[in-house]
């Protein structure tokens, strides 16, 4: 599948611009889905800011929004935000340039987070040329018209499938792949992932669960344990999907609560599974897999789970472990892979998060910068915590979970910070990743959406 929002002609023009060094080419790029057009937190935009002083970046617009952890999605001149206002989940389409509302689609929501986090949606909307797809915190999957916001269809996955209650609500963003909408439902016994017809919402296939996990070895658990499937077992995680070409074959990876699965998107067949779970029940997998070539990396921050890198073998149905260790312990944010090195904020909680550069090939830590601080009591600490990155024009744009914006030069030899600025209207927690489109940077906290001018 061609990444959304990247027509061939436009992609070729961007590639030519990068190859010929025309850094000032006035081209933008859509950011129409979770983790951007290539689902790896990278942008091909050029002519972006290369310094970040004490005055930060100009604010194009900002506005108060409803609660949630969903990042906005941008296609052309339209920005779509998924948030919670009162007793409703709201899809709101705004003009990307000034934040003015174009349409609003709302439906009732009774979700209440059992751990005291906010009750808004966690998943990022998908925006295509004519449709918007959004997956709410209690499992309502909605398709609306991009032009008008009128509902096309809606599925209540909690009612349609046997889904054990999640820890923090529904948090795995769906993906469009090969003409199918793939959704992590977490249903029992074998509907952990389902494929729907994007036009109608009709179920096309169901997969993942007892059939693939029963009897699997429980890697890195004491003894020689194997999985004994339980009909109340939670299956859904907080990872999204990562489609990739592996040995010339299209494969979709995702990390369920039990671990990694590799799926054939055409029929849902499980090509292989690999147990990857913390040894205690109160834990989740939340980082979407990173893929390069025939290698896939998964990571978790719970109880020293760490990371494993697996090399998928020809045929796509088996793998060998390349390395494992505690070099990266990613909670919910995504490390960025650049020139053979991973850059990410490693750590389970905000006080113990550290910025690390890790070798992709062997998993060695090249450097670490520690900015730990005592657990805060309401004040805004001047550090990134568990931040999120975008890689654009050879630089790393960072958003810390307290609203600290940073700029880094990726360098495997040392940490090279080019500047930082606390965005005045943002505050903890900023758990939605930053979004870059049309030389504008969109940042979100629980109740604020800020658009910054990102051009040089």
C-alpha cells in the first residue's frame, strides 16, 4: 500500500529535491495518520527551522480542545482532531491554517478511565481523500465523510466481538492496508485483529488469539513455560500496526498484549508469533514495531522487558533473534531510526526517562543523556521526560511530555542539542506525538492544540 497522502508525482518531486539539495523547495507533505505518511515518524519536508532560541517558534494559532491523547491528522488544508467534550467523542475538522472549525461529528461516550486518566480517545484518526476513520476509547469505530463530517458507518466493536475490558480503554490506532481497514479489537477467542471493508465496515476476516498463541513458548519467563490460553485473557495492546515488505512479501506487524504477530493482510493468516510480555499482569505493550529491511524491533518499559530485534527469515514464517537487552525500554513513544541508529526516550515513568542513541545492528548503547528529576508535584520541570520525536531534514524535533520543544542533530557519537523552548500554553501531559505538515508543527496537550510556524 502506498502511504496515505503521498501521490506518486509529489513523492518523486520531494525525492528529487532532497537528492539535488534544493532545501528551499516550497513543498509540503500530508500527515494523515498515526506516526505520519510512512508510519515511522519521519517527514520529507524541507526549509524547516534549524535553530530554536529562547523565543521559540511563532504561534500561527492555538485553541482549547476537549480531552484525549489522540494526535491530529492533516491532509491538505484540513486538520482532523479526535477529542472528548462532556459526554461525547467528537471528530472535528478544522482549517489547518487557522484552526477554524469546518464541521463537527459527535456521538455519546460513557467511557471512564479506571485509573484516573482522562476519558478522551487515545487513537489517531486516519484521513484519506474522502473519508475519516476514528476508533474511540470504548471501541466505537466510526467512518465519516471528509467533506461534510456525515457518518458513513459505525461499528461498536465491544458489542460485535467478545472483548475483555482493557486497562486504559482502546488505544491501538487502525491502519489501512491493501484495501482493508485493520483493527486491533482484542476479541476472544480468535479475533484479536479484524479486517473490515473501509467502504461499509463489514468484517472481512478475524485472526489472532488462542489458535496462534496456545502452546507457544513463553520466552524469557522462568522455566520452560508454554502459553495456556484463557478465555478472559486480554489480547489488545496499545501498539499500532506496521506494514512492511519482507523478502518481497507484504507483512503487517503488531505487538499484541502477548507479543509480536506477523500477519498476511490479505487473509489474516498468522505467519509467526513471538511471545513478548512483562512477567506481571499490570503491564502493557505500547510501542509500535520498528522495521528496516527484514528486521523488526519491539520494546517495552515494564519490569525490565527491554527490547528484542528479530531477523525475519525468507518466506516470512520464521525468525531468528538478532539481539535483546535493556538498551531501549520504550513506553509509548516511538524511537526514530536514522543511519543505523535509534534515538529514543527510554524509561517507564517521566522521572526515570533518559535519551539514548542505540545501534540498530547490535543493540549497543552509543550514548545516554540523563535529565532525571524528582517526581513533580505540579510544577513544570525543564526536561523532556518520555518525549516523542519527528525526523525531518536531518534533524530531530522533540516534544517532551511537559510541553518542552527541542531540536537535536542526530549524531551517534554524542548528544547534540540545538535548542529547547517551553511552549507557553502546553503542560503535562503531552502524550500525543508532534505532527508536521505544510511547514507547520502541531502540538497537543490534554486540553490545548497549538500550531507553530516551522519554516526557516
